[in-house]
């Protein structure tokens, strides 16, 4: 997926040249200069130019559908444009074990960002109601919820099961994507990983982190926003996506209604904090 990040796409593209990997760049920039950069620098790679920014989930879906036109693939690797320092040799080796595990639907490497050992890798097995609370200010009140958040510093073994992966870099079996109807495109941005993981869980499958593999995530490169910085626009996207995810996943109408109220309150709290930061500046 590309969104004004053509300058750093080389990080992934260049190191893939020695491997049997087909790359598809899906561009959401809708910008003539970015289009020129992509066409100039990646002449041998299939590029899908969207006339409008369709969002992350739909962009990933478009990429996989395009790939299916050209070949039958065993796996799909989804890469955020902000990813760098990828060791594809080790990832290629890990694919063999992944393919042999019939219950494994997806896996990801250890993804480090500017927080290093405090990097959040995803959420381990938890009820979906707890997942909602984990994504809100409620987590600050009920600190016991922290046990479901997986931090890089906590990994003490190579393979750790995970419920919700990081959307920055993860590998999915093609058959699994077909069975869940493709990459989730219910939201424009945010919570695609949760929708994906929920549908995979319904298949009786799971995902894991292989901590022997590492990549680096340059948070905010494509959006221009560093971790925790936020913007009113991004908060609107988050709120809309959060409400959609809750409606799709939480089956109890009463629980769904109550959780949506928490989501609304959470968005107001986040916006108030953002405005307060602006006033202090």
C-alpha cells in the first residue's frame, strides 16, 4: 500500500529482487507527482493507481484481487509503506513452517518502531468486548486490561500466539483470505486487523508472532503524524471505523449499543486532549 511514500518503498522492493516474490503496489495518493515517481522508479512492478483514496482495507483487497489475475499464490504479504529493514531471507525460511501448520492462518515478525521494546505488537487472545475497551480510555482506568496487550519487551520465545496482528506487516494464507471473503474493506482506515482476526477466529484458526524475525516500522512517514500526535481528521476516521467494527463483531444488540456509547465518549476525550495540546503549543 502506498500513500505518498514512494521514497521509502525501495526499502521493501530492493531487497525482494533475489526472491521469488511478485510485488503489487496499490497507490492511494491520487497525485500526479507521486504517480510519476512510482512509474519512474518501479518500472518492472505492477502498480494499481486508484482514482480515489479507497483506504487501507479496500486497497489491500484490490491488490489481492489484482494478484489473482496473474497467478495462484500460497500466501499474501501485506506491507504498510512505512516499513523498513526487512530480512526476507529469514522470512522465506519461516514460510515453510507456516505452511505446514494447518491451523495457522497468519503470522507476523517482531515489528519495532521508535518505541523499541515498548512497541505494541498486537493483542493476545481476549473477548471482543475486552478488545473494544482496550482501544479506549477505559484501559487507563482498568489497568488489568493491559495483560492482553503484547509489547516487544515481553516476548521471551520465538513463537507467540496472537489474536489481532499489527497491520504494518503480516503474511496470510491465500486460502484463508478466500474463505473470509477477502481482506476486510468495511472501514476506510483503522480496525481492519480486528475485523480480519475475528473472521479468522470463526474458522477455528489462529495467528502468531515469530520473534526471530524483525522489521522496523517508521511510524507516521506516510501520514506525517508521529505516534500519539493524531489529528482531528484521523480521529474522525478512527471513530467511524470503530463504530463499524463494533457493529460487525459484537453480536449482542445491548452490548453493541453500550460499547458504541463508550466509543463516542472515547473520541470526544481524544479530541479534547488533541485540542489541549494545540493550546499549549
